[in-house]
C-alpha cells in the first residue's frame, strides 16, 4: 500500500477514537526499517487499546498488512507495526517519559559538525 494512503488511514483511525496530540515523524532518512512514526496520546488504558485496535482494523479493512501489535495486554503503550509505519499509542506520562519525538527528530551528526565548523571558521568581532 502507498505510504501516503497508509498514513491517511492511520491518522483517520486515531482521530475516530479521539486520539490526542497526533504527530507524524518522517524517518525515511534516519533508518531503513520504516518510513514514518506516528505517535498519539490516549486518556486511559481502555482508550489506548481502542485506538490501537482501530488502527489495526482500519488498515486491514483497506487491504493493508499489520505485522504485529505489542503492549495491548497492559495498555499504557501500544505499538502497531504496519511495516512502513510504526504507530505508538501512549498514555501522556509514558509519552513524556520516553520522549520519542526528541529521539527521532535529532539532527544528524554530519549537520551538527558542519554547523560547528562554520562557527569556528567565522571571524571573531
């Protein structure tokens, strides 16, 4: 399935069950394992499970493949593996603690080194 279509289905499934703070992170240049991470928050373990199950069901209905789900038994953090997209549905305190957004939005070291080199090479005033 096309990545844009899969992303659209996933976001719609999260919005259907009132997922909060939905964020899409493009990881295509950071890892060859998947192209997107989608993170959403839920108010309760029941909602976390419902959001993940709805993503699973909607992707299957559209003909997509769900490779697996983890964490459904506890419900604080449920991961849905859609191949090109990995969906994380989390309780707000778990999301804050692990801060996946910061982890995956890091600037590659090459860019940091290039910026540092430019600052060193700049004349002092």
